[in-house]
C-alpha cells in the first residue's frame, strides 16, 4: 500500500469519526445503537492515534 493510499484511508476515517460524533450528539438513538456507535468511535480514535504515533514511511 502506498503512502498516498494510506493517507486517503486516514482522511476518510477522520471524516467518518467527525460525522459519527456529530450524529451521536445531535440525534436520539436507542441505547444499543449508541453503544455500537461509541464503540466504533473509540475504534476509529485508536486507529488514528496509532497512525499518528507510528506513521509508516515507505
């Protein structure tokens, strides 16, 4: 995977994270859905932090 492809994936994850956080805070969802969304948000945050702390240099 090239650096450009990886950067595009990271950019999409950042946008997805922002959108999920906004949706979670602005709309009502049943608790099961909220838990799933929070889990997804946490996973995205961890992936982004890992990439920022250990960028891949090809």
